[in-house]
């Protein structure tokens, strides 16, 4: 889904349904267009509001409806969700801790936008830490864990078959999270979760832009499962490195500075 050149266009799907709304960002802030059908947030009425705001915004980032660099204004979001600014502020803080948004003095909060250099830095760290988590997990995983991992592979396959980019990215992330969780290293799990959240959002944009064939997603995870079963640290780390590098290879070798530039270059 592409953003109009005149501003920001996004879609958020909430559990109770969605409203039609188009949002345009101009010099005076974000205002609703009255001349066309619009998509907006569904008002949040029940449950812990902060958590529901967080989940709604996180889903929008992973779905590509809120794109890298898009502004997130507390007042506007609170109005759309029909909540006070306090839970919105808390949700944005959670998103910042997850690495999905950044706050800048005198600028405000924006969706994280990774440059080529920043992406490479995160990937180098991810390869090391995820390799460590996978090695630790391999010595602790049971038959039930491997069945669960295969079930998660099946969920990726189902999302790919449906050509569902958002669901594929979410299932992809949950596959990796399960491996990290099996390491039973809570510090390592939290660090990887924060480090990789914007990376998975980035990959989702690559896939939705047609820069990666969804069919390769399932195949790229199978060697990880095979390596875990062998319990050989060298083989596991090699599988993790190959998986990570293949997922971002086209962007890293392109020389462009962000995903949108790459999409334009390949058109």
C-alpha cells in the first residue's frame, strides 16, 4: 500500500472493526479529508486502554500502514481513538522501548526509519545474539518444543499461501521469538525483541513492495529447525547468519539509503 505524495495515508484494523478515513499531514498538522472516504481508528472503550493503543499502533507499523518516518501526534491519536492523551503517551513510550518509534526534542515522535548503515549495524548484532540464543535453546528444547516450532512454520506457510504480508511478518517474528524463549535467557530475549522489532517491520515493507518472494520465507526457516535438531553450535550459528543475510541481502547490496528508494529503483 503506497502513501500519497501529499502526506500520510494509513489503515489500522482493530478487533471491533474499522471506520473509513483518509488522513493527510500538512504544515499545520494532520487533518481529516472531508471529500473522500476515510479510515480511522476504532474508539477504544474496554480493557486496559494503554495496551490496546499499543497493540493497535504496533499492528499498523507491522502492516505498513504507518510507515518509517511517519509522525505520531498524541493529540491526534487520542482524538481518533476517543481516549485521553495519557494512555497514548504511555503506548508511545512502550513503542519507543520496543524500538518501533523514536522521540526527538522539538520534533516529536515518529515511526523508526532505519538507514542502510543503521540496518547493517542491527543485523550484525542480531546475527551474534540470535546465534547465541539458538545455541542455548538447542540444548534445552524438548520434543514438544520442536512440535510447536513446526506449528509456527505451518502458520508462516498459511500466511504465505494467503499472500498476507502482515500475517507473514507476524508469524515470522513469532517463530523467532519462540526460539529465543526456549533459551530461557530473559535478558537475551528482551534484547533481541527490542533490537529486531523494527527489522521485522522493515522486512514486511520489503515483501509488500514486491522486493522479496513470500515463498522463500518458509524455506529460509527450515535450515534453522534442522540445525537446532543437530545441536551443533557451529551449524546453528551458520544457519542463523545465512537466514538473516538472505532476508535483507537485496537491500544491503543495493546501495540505497531506505526501503522506499529501493522500491523506486526497482520499478
